[in-house]
C-alpha cells in the first residue's frame, strides 16, 4: 500500500532541492561578489544595467522578478556607491529611470571574473547546464499567480 503521506516526504518535493541548490550557489557567489562590494541582488541588478545601460524601474522589476519596494534600498545603495544615477522620466514623472554611470561601466570589467570562475567549476556538463537553465527559465515564465 502506498504511503498516504508520501507527498510530504522531503524527497518528494521540488521546492526543497531548488531551495538547497540556490543556497549553495549563492554561497559560492558570496566571496566573488565581496571583492566587488556587491550583494547578489545588487550584482544581478548591475547585470541588467550592463546590458541596457538605462532602464525604467518597472522594466527592471520585471527583468529581475522582484517587487518595486524590494529595489528601493538596493538602488539607493548602488547610487551611493556611484554605480547608478536615478532620475524621473521627462515624459512621465511617475516613472523612475535607472542609468549606469561611468564607474558602474568600469565595474563590469572587474565583474567578468565572477561567471568565468563559476564556469570553471563544472557542476554540470555543458548540455546539462543548457537543459537546466532552459527549464528554470520555463518555470520563471510560468503563471504562478493562481
């Protein structure tokens, strides 16, 4: 007879290994990001800005799958470090624009070592990595707000 509580076993969950793997990955990032004086959330924010150079707050929120209030302190800290400028959109003063500064652009050169270092650790084969990343982005784009 099947255990009626099998669904409550830790080994039956998708959330637990996802959570545990995320923690392991983030702990691996910490010493690398410490050299850049960035938290992980600041780092991924800067990655978006290195790609776009200028972005509306609502688009940054969407790109990072965060809530706007989560970004408020983070953006203030990045501004205080001189990596970004914040200003109101001329076309619509309700919209905040985040722009990369020259200092923020220079940080990109130092940050390239982070993904290079992690890529050298070979947690997965190239094919497994591509499959895993594809599945993660598929889950991210799914409708979880039911």
